[in-house]
């Protein structure tokens, strides 16, 4: 079998490409899944989409007649002692009065007496009232009161669960009374939002199918908002992740929701998809095969930041997957939107966009070329120059990943955009050993490429003019041994007299890659 030759288009062959990759690193290691970037977006979300919600809406007593019963007249406010007495009555109308008074207490805007109600032993009878199908008004009031208790802290939510409320709430999803079913959706969303343990308890008790059955063409927008929000809480959290084999059944509904005209429905559906894509490639593949990617890409252009943020998160998670999964995003036209996202006034969006691009840059050379063709790299250079620290860190990964797997032409193009000075300056602006290592890896990749093209002196001078040699000498005193070793290696190879002499041997002629190769720009690559 003959030895492989370089492709006729001048791009490096598969073996040749390895010369430009970081030693010991492969594509899987370069892909960067959700880690430190998750915290900031969670903070950004909390003001708009709380994981637990309290129902403080005040309604007229006449509107509580969900069952056709005679509406109860307006009752004076009761004390907790009076509620305890009346809630133990055998008369359902007296029980309703007590339950309604409890709901009103818990619906206060400020300082609802949740602990007082729990301590008074009122939760257990409220849970019992959830089963009173003969008295839907009592069910509704009890469900509302319990929803607001479950909206509290974890201990308060667990007080509802320990009283056996989950299964009765799931049963109420099938209630013929719309208000009762909707309040059950809300309560279950609060319980699932408490964390992985209660989320899984809700899922294992069989919530998903009766919840999805509530999605009908005639469902009103507020009802769908509650359903979507509850689904997002069922998909949310890891350590452990929710059972994917169960939750994947909601993908057809989520696909409908991201196409829904209501932006709140769109946003929570995007969050749910982002949670489902935050995992292994097989999970990402299931989501991609559901056909949601083109619409997610469209939503990147939304004027509503509450929609853009989770859509971007979902797209970012997908491109942490395989090259094939990344290609679905690229072919859907996502890269045309990223120059705008990378210059977004919201730093979190800018950072998240840079993180997504760092994963595309870890893809194959065609995907790297798509970044170039869609003018994505110049905004990356601008982030390195002027972005906030978190965005700069993500942009640094773009440089290192692209220079690890890109062709010489692609690396040269990045350099001609002026990436070296701001990229190099990151070494002098941080003590983070991981970021310093990322920058040194990227500079090493660029210098190795220059060495192949006989341009070591030019590139080394550019790095030195950006104070790169000074920074490299400074980090030799860094406490991190790996940082020290990398700095020594770069200085010895590219900046010492002995290394410089080795680099002056002239342009590489391996496999037809000459500095003035016919496939290169006229006059060769000028750094």
C-alpha cells in the first residue's frame, strides 16, 4: 500500500494534520462541555424564570365555583387557630372556608406564614382534600394553598411531599375542571424544581404522560406556560440527570412549543431542550434527530433575550457533540448569527456564544472554514481585545482549538486578523493556570505552524512585540508545574539562540508544503 499523499487542494492530509495538534490531545478532549459556564446563565435566568413560583393572584370568590357548587360568600379573615378548628369539620363547606383562608394567607406578597401553616399541621388535611372529587372547589383551594407551600425552601417543599401530595397532584392532571388541573401542574412544577431527588420522584410516579396530554390545540397561553415551565423543571438538574429514556418522550411536545407564538412558552421549551442536550453524544443525537435544531437557530435571532439565552445554550450544548452533530448546526445557518451574538451587549450572551464557537473550532477543517467564511473570527479577536474576562477566556479556547486542528492556511488567516497581540496579553492579565496554559498551547500551535512554513522569526517577533517573551519568562515562576514546563518548552524551542538556529533552516518542503506553494496566496503567507 502506498503512503498517503497530501490532497491536491493543498490542505494537509490526515497524518499531516496531527503535526498541528496539541500533543496528547484529541477532538474529544478539545470539546468542552458545560462546566463553569453554567453558573452565570443560571443566575441570569433566575429573575425571569424562577425554579419555584408562588401563586399570589387574587381572584373573586365567585370565580372559585369550578364545580357548579353554590359560591361561598366572602368570609372574614381567619386566624390560624380558627383555621385549625374549621379544617377539622366534617362539613365540606366549612372545610372550604378554612382552606380558602389558608390560601389567602399563603398568597400574601410578602412573608407568607408557610412555616406556621406547616407547624400547625394544616398540610395533611389539605393533601387529603386533593382527593375530594365530589367537591372540586375544595380541591382547587387546597391545591393552590399547597402550591404556595411548595414554592418555599426545600424543607417546606418536602413537607408537602412527605404528606403524600405527589400522586394526588398527578391524578388531578386528569381533572375535568381546568382550574384544578392547572393548579396541579403548577404544584408539580414547584416540587420538581426543588432538585434531582424530588424531580425523579415526580417522574417515577408517572407525571409525564398525563402532563403531555394536557397540551391541546385549544389550550390557553397561560396554561401552556405553566406546562412548559413544569416540563423544563422535570428536565433540569444533574447529579444525577433525569431519566433520559423517560424525558425524551417530551421532545415532540417541546418541538411544538419552540414554534409556539408565545415567547414565554418558547423560552421555557428552549431551556428544557438545553437541559436534555447537556450530556453525552447519544442524548444529543436523540435531540438532534427530533428536528429541533433549525427552529433553535431561528430563535437565536429573536429580539427577546429570554428566548435567545436558552436557545443559544441548547445550540452550544449540541456543538459539544460529534462532528456530525455539529454539522447539523452549521448547515442550519447558525454561524451567520454568531457575529452578532459575539458582539451582544449582554456579557453572558457574548461569553456563551464564544463558548459555542470554541467547540465548533474543535471540529473538522470544513467546520473551521465555515467559521472563516461566516466572518466569525474577527469578533473573537475583538473579544480578546475588549471583552469581559469570562468572554476572553472562552475566546482563548477558540484560538487554541482552531490552531490545534486547523490547516496552515486557516491558522495564517487567524493570525492576519490580528489575533496574536490580544491573545498573548491574556498571559499577563491572569494568574489562572488553566487560562495561561490555554494561551501557551495556542501560541505553541501558531509557532509550530510558522516553523513548518519557514516563518518562525516573523511570528516570534510578533509575540515578542506583544510582550509575549516577557510574559513567558514571568510565568516560569508560576506555582503550577505544568505552566512552568510549557513556558520553558516554548522559550527553548522558539526564542533561544539554539532554537532560533534550528528554525532558520528554511521553509518546509514536506509533502509539497513550501512557503511559496502554488496553492498559497501570491507572495506566500505574510504574517
